[in-house]
C-alpha cells in the first residue's frame, strides 16, 4: 500500500463510524498549497457550508495557503458559516490525515469560534 491508499483506508473507517452516529460532519482536505473544509449534512448528500484558502476574502488575508495560519483562518471561517447555517455540533472527519499541523490548527480555530466536536 502506498501513502495515499493508506490515508483513504483510514478515511473510510472514520466515515463509517460517523455514518453510524448519524451526525453532521466537518470534513477537511489538504494539499500542499491549500486547505479546504466542508460541513456536510448527516445523509452525506448536501454541503451546508464550505471554506477554503481559495476564497477571495481569505486570499487577501493570507500570503501562503499551505501553512497553519491559513488553516486557522479557514477554521474560523467555516465555524462562522456553519453557525449561520444553524449547525452547532459536528463530527470531525479529518479524511485520514494526521491530527497535526494544519489539520490541528483548523480544528482548534473552529472550536474556538463555536463549533462543538
């Protein structure tokens, strides 16, 4: 197994557990240059809120979209959008990525701005 297959295997296991809980999930994806976050409803069929370093508002604030400062801004933005959509509690789906660095910065910022997970 290569690195990507291993990550996707971990992601499948996590998503299966979240599906059993029947909760709204905050899912993230990271690349070398950007980080993306989405709040997806419990059925998995509808995106309730999304934020990324590609958004015009955030691109003005960050010089590099691939660092922890940018991830913290995305975490803050996704929390604001989720609360505006009426979502307070989510399950954190880290898509198989380690809870470290940018993933941790995004999660901490989302928690500080009102999301519960």
